[in-house]
């Protein structure tokens, strides 16, 4: 019976580690790179949801625990469109997609996708994405600067 002591002490600790581990996994930071003018397409996956519809949102982080919503769904399988952002959600399939067109350098930053709770005005974060948009490469420029090196 003595062996039960340490087991009971260790068990809550183990559960705590597992719980924090899975939480970290759920919002593991990701980095995406894109080029000016491209379209960004992000897919956010979750356990399929039955029953009352849970709205989904794409937002841009403004401080440690705040963000500005860029586009939010209002109902299942209906595209919601903002000038450069479109979102579409299928709760039965368990995913939603956000497209952002005409990427600009100042789109570089941190974004979250997740469940939006309108009454609390909170986001349950599913993905935490840092986007880096670089200037479009200029092939002509590369060629003219390379040319004198070849010539001399
Ligand atoms: C998202 O990732 C960034 C970059 O790694 C990190 O600084 C930030 O704390 C993360 N935010 C959340 C809510 O996980
Ligand atoms: C997002 O872009 C993908 C790929 O171009 C397209 O198949 C999809 O229909 C778009 N979704 C929305 C919501 O605009
Ligand atoms: C939003 O939060 C409230 C208060 O915590 C909760 O009662 C409600 O079920 C939540 N709604 C959704 C859609 O998660």
C-alpha cells in the first residue's frame, strides 16, 4: 500500500503537465512567409461542432492579449467578405478558411484564428500565426546589378 502515496502525489502533477502541454500545442506559434501581391489562404481546423453555431474569426494581434477582428463568420457555409478578407466556415467538417488578397508589407504581424464569443467579446485561439510579407523580387534589378560583376 505504501507505493500508492507517491503515485497519488505524482498523478495531479502529471495531469497538469499534460494539460499545459496540449494547450501549448493548440496555439504553437507558426510563421508564414509571403510576397507582396500574393493571396494568403489559412485553414483552421477544429473538432466538428454540432448544435448552436459558434462564430469564427480572423484577427490581428494588437497587444499581448488583444486583437482587432478583421473578418468574422455569421453563419455556417456562408462566405463573409471584407474588402481584402474572406472567411468561410463548415462546422460539420470542422474547419474554416480565411483568404486575404493583395498582401502588403504592412500586413506583416501576428494573427489568430479562432472561435469568437460575441457575448464575452473573446477569441478562443486555434492558430497563432506570424506573417512576414516581403517585397516582390525585382528580377530586372538583380540582373543589372549582377551584370557589372560578370563584365569585370
Ligand atoms: C503567438 O506567437 C507569438 C510569437 O511566437 C508569441 O509571442 C505570442 O505570445 C503567441 N500568442 C499566443 C496567444 O499564443
Ligand atoms: C480561398 O482561396 C481558395 C484558393 O484560391 C479558394 O479555393 C477558396 O474558395 C477561397 N475561399 C474563400 C472563402 O474565398
Ligand atoms: C460565450 O461565453 C458565455 C459566458 O462565458 C457562455 O455562456 C457561452 O456559452 C459562450 N458562447 C459560446 C458560443 O461559446
